[in-house]
C-alpha cells in the first residue's frame, strides 16, 4: 500500500509539471529562437548531466550488456520520438485539439501493456479508463476558449500528437520490467545519454548559432524550468510510478495536464470555476480510483 501511494504521488507530481510545461513549451517554440530539435537536445543534455552527476555519489550499479539495447529502445520511444513529435506539433495544433487527441493515450497504453507484458484488461479497468476519458473530454469541451495563437489545426499537427501518444504509450507498456530492474538514476542516465547522442549530430550547428547571452531573462527562466523541472524532475518521478503502478494507471495521470492548465488559468483570471469543471474533474479522478482498485485486486491474486 505504501509503495502504491508513493507511485501515485510521483505520477501526479510529474504530470502536474507536464501540465505547466505545455504553456512553457508553447511560449518557447512560438519565439522561433531555438528549433524544436535544439530545444530537445538542451533538455536531454541538461537532465542527462544531472543524472550522471548524481550517480557519482550513489552505489555503483552495472547495467547488463543485454539490457543496453532495451534501454536504447526505451530512450528512442519514451524521450526522443515522444518529445520531438510534441515540440514539432505544439505550433501546429490548437490546445483544445491537442488535449482531445492526447487523451486517447491511456487507451493505447492499456492495449499495448496487455500485449507486451500481459497486463490484465478487466471490466473494471475498462470502465475506469472510459469514465476518465469522458470526464476529460467534457472538461476540454467546456473549458477551452479561442485564445490560441494557432488559427487552425493542421493534419500534420494531429498526426504528430498521435505519434507522440503512441510512442509514450509504447514506452509505458513495454519497458516496465527493465525499469523495475535498475534504480531510477541508473536507468535515466543511460536514457538521456542515448537521446543526447541521437540528437546532437543534427542540432549541434543550430545550438552553436544561438547567442545565449542575448536571450531575455524570461526565456532563460523558461529554459531552466524546461530542463530541470519538466525533464530532470519528471523523468525521475515517472519511473518511480512505473515501478509501483500498472502502465495503464500511470498513463491515466496524463489527464492531470488539462486540469492543471485550467486551474492555472482560473488562478490568473483567464477562466472561472464552474460546476461543469467540478463534475468533469470528479469524473476523471473517479476513473483513476476505479483503475487503481482494479490494480490492487490483480496484484492480490
């Protein structure tokens, strides 16, 4: 039970930060100062450096040679492709459409996990996922206004968000056994090393051309949040959740993102609290509770 609670706290905190990160990424990519690929490399290099530094002060943990290809594949799916597709899509899709398309991610994860690691698909789990999906769609349709800087969602934007959701769902559904085998720091330092090596040859020229000294302080602060909070902290927390919760339940915490975005908009005066939002939020978390209870019964068997 204690491990389960820690997993829930880790996932909720990670996706809370991801919710704030949507706003930050939107601002960073809209400025056209740094390309999406260069932005990705900065995230990977910065977070990877932090993980490798922390590993110096921890007990040494060797990674089995046969697991390195698995970790490389996890890096490709869970970070490289997932983040690149998101950063490329964010300027080509409205927040409303992005939220609707991305909300299908737990469904992908449920079926992928059933095929990859034989995670049971119970009636209670289906009810919970569908209930949360209905709640989040209701929340989105009753909350998103026309303040987007994107005039129209492009087909490429939709396809990129679908690719983003599928890549991260594959990561959550396939690599739980490998993640459970190593400490979070050991696993993530290799994830970010591989992702940096993949992206650096393509983004090095762009990074060299950026005059970082001339960047406004607000941009530097957003980059700091992106690298430390939205990359290092979140990718430290997600494996903690993956070790303790079923992949489907971890994925369902993606529904926290639009809820956080709406709470922030209410706090800054851009939105108002309504009974529709309360009903939607209660519905979403009721679905999470149902799936969580289903997981506990599966574990007890």
